[in-house]
């Protein structure tokens, strides 16, 4: 049997924490092999670049960022240590490619604006006290969702020179020069999105100088082109919803996650409300064109992952407590539903390369 392990954040409602599951490539199924229950409501998780550790955020007590060792034999997790996250809704965490820093964002702190935090991490996986904390000023046109700054993700550019932070509350993407040795960030520039867009997550093309931004509040995908001189140009902005779809007034669609297929030919994004994965083809220049929307076989799909081989897409339906597995047609980009696993509020997925 060919398989690989998937690390899944359980965000609340039932058994919380982290689920380690085995993805069976032959049968397209997920099978749980470990449940990490000593932490509560894991809101995000990510693998260390060396594959030996996993970092995560939890809602325990004062809200924390944690480090786990990954058993080299069976892939199971063992808690190493944690540090205060200084927020109330930790939305994203990642280790930069220098392997020296943990970067995280809090979507909100109580009823005030969120923040960005940086922590050192050593070669044994221990996270140290934070070295940087940044807050953004500003708001935008949606009085309920954009009353203050809401950073929703932090990820480094492919060359690890910049940390990229889409801020849903200010309709901007912030680019920070990353000093990996000191664990410090300095603002290099901002990229503007249309008023009310609500940028949430970004993804980079695997071989072209392109960044894709999925906008939560207006259900769109924006493309940015950049060059070696750090000049950024706005490309097309496309809807994530099918033609003719009528947004309900009570609970309109919001997007969540975005990923590019490893072959660089397709891009996928999640729709919550329409409960679908939008599928785009990418032309030779990386420009997107909508192909289709595929039902996620559940409600309120948040995060998803594409396995490193590009064969499967796994998505979590938060409100129906299930993770759905789809096979990917690498020639056409389309998805075929294969199986579903009952899981409590699956909201983030990562797989070892």
C-alpha cells in the first residue's frame, strides 16, 4: 500500500486538537492513526521545512503557539513546548525557510485589531520568546468585518526575502522584509485590493513570478505579477462563483483557502456557502480561467491541501464535520469525489513531502 500522513487541525465542536491520518493512495481514503487531545481547538498547523517538527496554534488558556516533534518512524506527534500567542484568534502559523523563525498572525485580540508575531525556533524544535510584534492601522468599508485590521495569514515569498500578510480588515496585502537572523520584520510595501474584498490567503505559482490572493468577502481571486526589482503589478480579478449564482442575503458566500497544483497548470479555491471548490486553469503565463465548481460534499469548506504528488485534494467541511478526498485529473484539472471521513471541525491540513 502506498500512503502518506496528513496532519489535520480540529477546530472545535467535538474532539479537538490534532488528528494524524494516513492517506491511502491506492484506495483514496483517510484513516486516523493518532489524536492529539492534550491541546484544544487547533486553529492552524504547519510543517517545519526539515519535516522533523510541526508548529500549531491552540486556544488553550491564554492562546498559544506550539511545537511538536514528529516521530521519524511512525509520524506521530510529541509536544515539545509552547509560547503565548498574545491574541484570541490565531489564524496562521509557519516556519520560514531559514528554519530560524516561527511566524504567526492573530486575526483579532479581544475586540481590537489583530497582530503579527515572530518567535525564534532552534534546531531541537524549541520555540523561544517572541522577537517581534506588529499591528496594522486602518479599516475598510464593511462595518461588521472590516472595523479594524484582521491579518489572516503570514507566509514567505519563494525566495524567503519577504513575509506576506493579507489583511482582511484593511483590504491590503503587506510585504515585510524578513531579517531571519534577528527575527525582525520591516514593511517594504503594501498591495491594494478593491474596497470590501477582504484578502484572506495567498498562494504562489511553483515556477512563475505570480501570487494569487483569494478574497473572502467579495468571493474573488486576484493575481499579482512581480519581478526581480520587487515591482508588483495587478493582474486579473475573477469571481470564485459560477455564472448566474445568486448570493443569499442572510449568509452570503465567503472564500477561505487557495492552492496551486504542483504542475502549475491549475489553481483551486474554497467557497463557504456555495460549498464548492472553484477550479481554474492557468495558461502559459499563469493567468487563470475558471473551469468549474465542484461540490465539497459537505458544508462550510475552510482549508484544504493538495498532496505533493498532485494526485489528491483533501478538504475539510467544518459545519458537517467531515474531510472529503478527491482525486485530481492532472491532464484536465477536474476533481472526482472518492471518500469522506468523519472528523470534528477539520480546518487545516498539511502533508509531509
